[in-house]
């Protein structure tokens, strides 16, 4: 049944119109501050089973985050078109109110939205009313709502920089205004990334996966430190009215100094500055191969370099000459305190992360599963104990350092040396590819790309590539269906780029199409689709034969997942159009006998337009009559 509700408030302001979103559409004010908050109050305590949201066809928000007493989820809208977009959200939520966080619209001058507005045409709630006895106890706070303190901090920084940009324009300091403009653009992008990390961390806490929550928290603080270090310090001076406007965790205060002992000047507050990273020393170039440009995107290069290079400390602007001596002293004390940035590693954590260098070989091997100890023992002799210990460290900074050290060492190896130790090196790369933290996985992915596209061909070791594929194929098949879109996008982009080399593509095709291997068919189908788009089908040169491909397509068509079925259908149609009629007929015969009502099979038959067979040709002959 449809549930009754009213729009109780809009961004904290009460709403007197009861017909809003029921009989009357809603359009925001011009140039509002996003995200907007819209609260729906139900007439009774209810169990909501479905939400229908119709977005405006011009003022379309990018997304809407839905809350009750907990974070429910997000709805993503497409770019504006001539028609209205309806979104159905199925859920099982007991509550008496809903809160929508409505985000900014798509930015495009051609969309006809100069005032950056958003709008909704209609919202309907479906479910059932519950007895009042099932109402949860008031005052109990659910801990499933994502922690938004870091993204709110970035939003406050955007507002602060916007104020300073206006001041810079008024003072005709256009260089500073340009810097502010670029910083705002980057902060908006980083805010969305921060929100994704906060959502992932909340999900990890909800699932009880606290190690992943720790890793995500490390990534959040690292991202925050990188953002702050990239902003012109003057853009953040003297704009925050209170310290509450920017999140300042307790660990930003020196442990030996109580914050009450610092008589800070109330007219000035300062943003915390990031401390230097774990390693400030520059790495030496080892060979001509080590100087190759890192592949794929400039964004990954920039992210990697920002995490390994030392960061400049942001200091507040010089005090006015009118300020008293005591004020200057208190401000200096506050600056010293503020440099204890929560984004920088805690001193105790810094010491514990360096303790891996004191581990013995026996202690490191005890952390390794028995079947991998032989490879790790060989790796210790190749790369040294400190590097291998960092690989198995719980601190992501150590794991990132180990990736750089492995790359430098591999770049120095000769053909014979690499060939004789290939198994151990391949084992290490495969192990690192399983890292759950995105910032580490991104670096390992680049190492894998460099290893496959530069090291192996330069040393003429292409015959060893199937062993790399055997170790990494299951990992990539899982990554391309991960919930973290960054993992999916980076994996697809890097795999596609490396697979342009035919010996790489051939090695992975043989593993993906293996008849005995049906594990994670969805991920494998996505990777096969990438290879087919790159090289075409059939392509015997990279083992995309008509028989193997059509057999794999048949498996895909039998799966219930619509994306996998679609890939299987496309493979069949491409084979047929490229002259492989006999292979397609042979596979379609299986459906005519065992599953003639398969909808994907029927679509293929209709699109191919095969002639129907007469019954006189025998029962074993395929009949394409539907």
C-alpha cells in the first residue's frame, strides 16, 4: 500500500506546504549550498518496502543519499534528457521519517541550468503501517550512519577558499584567485572520493570487518593530508570563525600539552598542516629501464608521487603588527600544536611500522602460509629481508615502499637471473595484487603492468607470461566485479592497456576460456569481453578460437546474471557475423534440446535469422522454430 507522508523540512527550514512532492513538484532555490537536506515525515510508524523517486527532467541531481535512523543507500541519476527518470528503491526499513541528501546537478552549459538548481517531480512510499509497539526506543542512536566528518571538513574548506577567492578578486590578485578556482575544483572532486571512502568504512564497521575499516581510515587520512598539502596556504588563512567549522580530532593536540594551557587568540584559527611522510629521502635511479614513464594515467602517477614525496608544511600568515607580544607567543604555540596533524602518522605508529626491519627471517616466515614459504625464502635472498618484511606489514606505507623497492630491484635483473627466480617474483606480485587497500593495489597494478609490458618483453621471456596469468587471473576476475568502483576502473584500464600486447592477451585468453574453469564466470566474462573488443573474434593468434569462444558464450547464456548473458549473446552474434556459422549452430543445438525457452537463446535465433529445420532431418538436428 502507498504510505502517507509530508515534507517536514527543507535544509533545516520547516515546510508549510503539505502537497509538496505529492501534488506539487519541488525545485530548489537558485545556487544553493549542496548537499540539500529534505526530510519526509510519515503519518505513522511504518515498514517501507519501496521508494519511487521521479527526478526533474532539467534540474536533475547527480545523486540522492537516503537515511532514516541509519544510512540506507544512494541513488544515482543520469544526465538530463527530455524524459523524466524514475528510480525504484527496494528496501526493508522500519521508521517514521526519511531524510534525503540531494547533491548538485550535472555541470554543463547546454543543459539549461544556469542557476545550478535541482528538482524532484514526485516521491512515493510503499509498505505497511506498523503497531506503535514496534517503534524503536527513542534516544537510541544507530551507529550505521557513515561518519561524514572528513567530507564535511572538505566542504568547509571549499567555503573558506571561496571567500578568499572573492577577496583576491576584489584586490585584483588574479593569480591567487586562479589558484583558488583550481583548488575548489579539485576539492569538489576529492569530496566525492572522500564520501565513497567514508561509506566503505561504515559498511566495513557494520559487517564487523575492522581490519578493512583500519585500512580505509589510513587511506582517508592519507587522502586528507595530500589534499591539504596541495592547497595554497593563503587560501585557508583567517576564514574559519570557530574551530568547530573544521574537524579537528583529539590527536591533533600534542600529547604533552593540554589544549587548555594554550591561550590562543580568539580572532585567529588555523588549519592543521600535514607532517612529513615516513620517508623523505629520494630514491636512486637504478638503470635505464627504471626511468621508464609509468603507464596508464597521469592521475595514478600524481597520486603515487604525492604519497612518496615529502609535503610542505602549511603555516598561518604573519600576524598583524597591532597584535600583542602575548598573542604572537600564543599563536606560535598553537602553530606548533597544529603541526601534529591527524593525517600524519602517529609517533607510536611510526615506530611500530619501522619495527619490521628488526624482524628475523624466521619471524617473517612464520607469517607465511606453508605452501608459500619456499618462494618467500627465495625472495628474501633476492630482495633482502627488510623489503619482504614490509610486504607483510599491517601498515600500508610499508607495503607501498616494498612495491617501489621490488620494481627497482627487478629493473636491474639480467635475463638469466630473472628466469631462474621467476617463480618467487611472480608469487610476490600475485600476493600484493590481493591487497585490500586501494592505494596499495593501485601501485601493485602499475608494477604488474610494468612487469608484463616492459620487463618480460625486454628480456625476451614471453614464454613465461602464462605463469603470470595463472597467478593473477582469479584476482582480476574478482576485482572487476568489486563494489569499489575505483578498483573496477583501474583494473579494467590497466588490463586493457597491457592486453594490447598479443602475448599478454593470449596468456590470459587461454586461462579465461579454460573449459574446466568456471569459477567467477561474471568476472571472467567481463575480461573476455575486453579482449574481444581489442582483438576481435575469432582470433586464432591469441587463442580466441571459434570453438573455445562459442563454448564459453554458451556457459554465459546459461547464467541468470543479465550482464553475463548479454556478453554471451554478443559473442555468439560476433562469431556468426564473422563466418563461424558451424560453431554457433553446434552450440545453439544444446539449447534447442535442453533449454529451448531460454530467452537469450531465442533472441540470438531471432537476430541471426537461421532457417528452421524440418523434423525429417532427425531429432538430433537443431530446430530453430520458436
